[in-house]
């Protein structure tokens, strides 16, 4: 086996751990060998057997094509829905929890986020909103059994299933972020609420109006976070020293799906939605370089709506508020006609 292939494989594996010793212990467990045997493989003194090479590449989601053809236009992505499909609401929240925790535990981490919809983290402020989004995804993407026949109500997702939302929101709020939002970020959720109202998808029609009220309160809170330049929970005081920085930009130059770039002291990871809300994950250095450069270019062509940019911020959030208010008025009329 090529020494370059073996050394490159271990280099990629080591980047997935905070400490070298953690990687060594995991490889000892996988290969059933001692510490010295692992280090001999690290140094190339003992070539990896084909079975070991296959086991390591599968376990750590490493594309051997990428290591062999390092200059080719091949970028490996991980799509966990193949091996771990979402079968219940808690599965999705646990996956989000794991990924945000990986970023949160490393001091000095930050992320870039561009989206054409309200970032999923903000829905966590309201149990009703995140429950509605989970309900929609369960009906349209995950195909939960019996969900197509069930109408939405605020108890459709249990308190137990929602148990991780507070921890996810806390970790998101603590990590500094630079985010680029489109003016249409409320459109998708408003369309979903209005559609389910028209087809009789609510157990109580008035719940559609309650969701709109939640959205109005959320828009006001997001505006407040942008004003203070930091993230915090609804009802809390903004503390710029203890909460993550929040640099928000209005982007109309590029319309794209949700793309999330996490930059940590030991690695970078890209998450991008595919078959929303499921997502692809990539830690390929070339792709991370390209994505980070792309973010910086788009930021240069976007309008800041954080901190001192009061005029632009007011225009942006006033537009969001009007969209929600107009949709709520249409729904009120529709309910009266039912």
C-alpha cells in the first residue's frame, strides 16, 4: 500500500478528534491491537491490511477516492439518512444536538450561515412553531406512519421529544455566528401554515393564528438580537460578554439553500440541506476553503443589519412583520368563511 495513502488516511482520522490519544484508543478498539501497533501504523512501519483500510474508511466516513485522487473534482459528503433514517421526532433533534454540541464544546468556534428560511434554531424559542415544522416534515419528507391522516395540534410532539430544544438553543446562542438572510425567510412557514388551514389540517383552525402570533414575536426578537449584536433567549437580557456574537446581513444577491459552515480550532465542517430538513455533511479541506471564500465574497455584497445599521435593520424587519401580518389577515378571513 502507498505510504502516502496510509498517512493521509490517518491524518484525516486525527482531525476528527480533539486529542491524538482519543484517536489512538478508538483505533485500538476497532483493529483489536495494542497502542504500539497503532503507532507503527501511524509511522508507516506496518502497512494497513485491506480489511483494516476498509474498516477505518467506513467507520470514519472517509472516501478513499479522495485520498487517492486528491486533485480530482471529487468531494465526499456524508448523508446519514441512508443509514439512520428519521423515524421519530426525537431522532432529528438528537442529530441537530450532536452536531451543534461538536461545535459548542470547542472554545474559539464560530460559524457562517446562509439561508432562505428562518434558521431552525430560532423556531426552538416556541414549542408550537418547532412542533409545526416537525409535523410538516413528518408528513412530507419522513413519511411517519399515520401522520398524513392526523391533523395538527400543539400536543402532537410530546414534551419528552422536545426535551433537547433548550440545550440546542443554548449552545447555538453561545457560539458566535455570521448569518446572511434573504427577505423571504418567513415565506415558507407562512405558506405551510396557510396551506394546512385551507385543507383542514388543523384540529383547531385558530391554532394557525397562534402560529402567526408566534412568528410576529419571533421577528421582533430576532430584530432585538440584531440590534444588540448578540444572541439570547426571549425574555432574557442581552449580555454581549456571555452570549455569542450575532453578525447579521441582508443578502439578496444569491439565493441558495441552507448552508452552514462551522469553523473550529481543529476542523471545519459544512452542513447543507438536502431533501429539507435533512442535510449533507462535508469536511473536505478543498470544499471548506471554497465555501469559506464564498461566504466572504457574499458578505462583501450584502447589507449589514446588525448593531449600528438601524435604518437597514428597520426596513428589513418591518418588511418581515408586514408579511406575517398580511398572511394572518388572510387566514382570519378564511377561518370566518369556514
